[in-house]
C-alpha cells in the first residue's frame, strides 16, 4: 500500500495552500481531487461554482496576474434604492478561478507535493483512504474537499447551518459590481452582479433557514426578469455554502475551508477562509503547539456576522428598513469601521 505523511482530499485553495507548506517542509504529501487539472476540461478544478470576488484582506494572498477587474465603485441596492460606495482604490476584485487553480497546483508541485486529479476518494478508514479502488495510507488526513466533504461525513459532523447559491455566467459586460438586497425575495441573502473580463457572474444567495432552494431559485428568476437580464439557454449553477464550524482538528484528521464550515454565513465569502485555514492546518500538522491565529480570527468574525444575520432574520418585515438604516449609518465613520470589521 502506498503511504504518505499527509493525504489531502481536495485540490481547492484550502487543500493546495496546505500541501505547499507541508511539502516545503519535507513531508510526503498527496493531494487527491475528483476533478481535472486540464485547462480545456469542463470539469477543471477551477470551474468551481463561485462568483470569484475577493475583498481587500485577500489581495496580498493572490498574485495580481490572476486578477480580472478591480472595482473602486461598489453599489448596494435595497429594493429599488441604490447607494454607491466610491473608494480611491479597489475594495473588491474579481479573479479567474481557473488561472488561480493552475497557479496553486504549480506552486504545490514545485514544493514537492504529488497531485492526483480525476481521482475520487470514495471511502475513509482509520489509517487509509480508498481512491479509485486503491488503498492509500496516511499519517495525517486533511479534508479540504469542499461543501459536501466526505471527510466531514466520516467524522460524523452534521451540517445544519448552510446557504445555497445559484448563478449564471452571462456573456455580457456589466460595468459595475453590484449587490441587491430585497427581503421579500432573498430574506437575509442577496443577489449579485460580479463582472469578469469575459463573462459576468450573476447570482443569488440565501441561508436555507430563510429560503429553501426551490423558492430562492424562483425568486432569483423573478428578480432577473425584473432586471431584464436574459439568461435563456444558459446553464444554471448551484452549490451549497456550509458555515457550520464544529472544529478543525480531530486527532490525525483535520478539516479546512468549506469542509470545516469556515465560509461566511452572511456574505458567502469563502476563499479567504480556505487559504487561511489551509495554512493553519499545515502549521498544526508540523507542530501540535502551533497557534492557529488565522482560524481564531476567522471564528471571531464569523461570530459577529452570525449575530448580525440573526438580527436581520428576526426583524421580519422590517428587514429592508434595517438594511437601509445600516447603509445610511455606514456613511458615518464609527459605524463604517465596525461594519468594515464585520464584513471584512
Ligand atoms: C455560487 C457561489 C459563489 C461564491 N462566490 C464567492 C466569492 O465571490 N468570493 C469568495 O470568497 N467565495 C465565494 N464562494 C465560496 C468559495 O467558492 C468557497 O468557499 C471556496 O472555494 C472554498 O475552498 P475550499 O478549498 O474549501 O473548497 P473547494 O474550492 O470547493 O475545493 C474542494 C475540492 O475538493 C474536491 N473534492 C470534493 N470531494 C472529493 C472527493 N470525494 N474526492 C476527491 N476530491 C474531492 C472538489 O473537486 C474540489 O476541487 C462562492 C460559493 C458559491 C457556491
């Protein structure tokens, strides 16, 4: 049986950041992913259902040749009232996830990690995984396998807190990056327009506690009709965003990124959490005394975000008024700072 110091399930940002550090430190590392790393393949790892937006805290973590468009002007529309937030430098940048994936794969390989794509992990046992019928032994196992993580299931962790998101990749250029809040349609969630160079991600997100997938889908299409955005003939992508964190270290098994439930339940942002947790898990594997400051900081932000989410959830028909009030207050410097800390 093949044996590695660390086997990582999932070659997304969390798995590959983790693999790079471990391999750099001389560990034998195997990353397994069910998808392909070939650029022209529809099932390329980088074709993850994602709007590809990153906020300021991520800018230094992703090289700028992967950036698509930077937005100094971000607008938020509550029902029909639009507010523009104009800044001197970009606050949100869209990235090319296929290029990003390629960059992460190259970096991990260069460090010495082995990456086996088109290889699905179907079972996990105490000291080995079964992938494409082969048993592969590990000393450490990292579940970096996203929202439907098989490693998380093996650990018996339920995922009650989760959102669902739908999006289309529209072949039309939109100039602005926009968010749309409308409690009647999306409850505590929102719709978005995230322009990239060659397409625009247009989607909607809501917590499943507030909108079941079928209803969110219907309301998303009502909103698209109202905005006169033509999506006929386009493929509708859907994916879950779990945010039910229940730990990241379970003996010799670790969880990172979406598998650990580290994405934001309020904004659905998860790339930052994936990078930070991947790095921290590598630190922990190398040294049990390692301080996971990145994950701790993420958890503090998540707590504040979920507090805000619950306030919105319980504000019933006053939600839109609440959103408008928050937007007006966000023009004041102290509220702006508090909000920036929560939404950062
Ligand atoms: C519609 C939508 C829009 C989003 N927009 C944004 C955004 O604008 N900004 C942002 O920051 N975040 C966004 N997110 C969230 C973000 O995409 C995720 O949080 C991030 O990709 C998580 O990274 P990860 O490494 O944890 O997992 P993933 O990127 O999901 O990678 C997991 C990998 O594991 C592999 N895998 C899964 N199961 C197995 C198995 N059994 N065997 C082998 N391989 C397996 C998968 O193929 C995949 O490559 C969005 C999510 C959705 C659904």
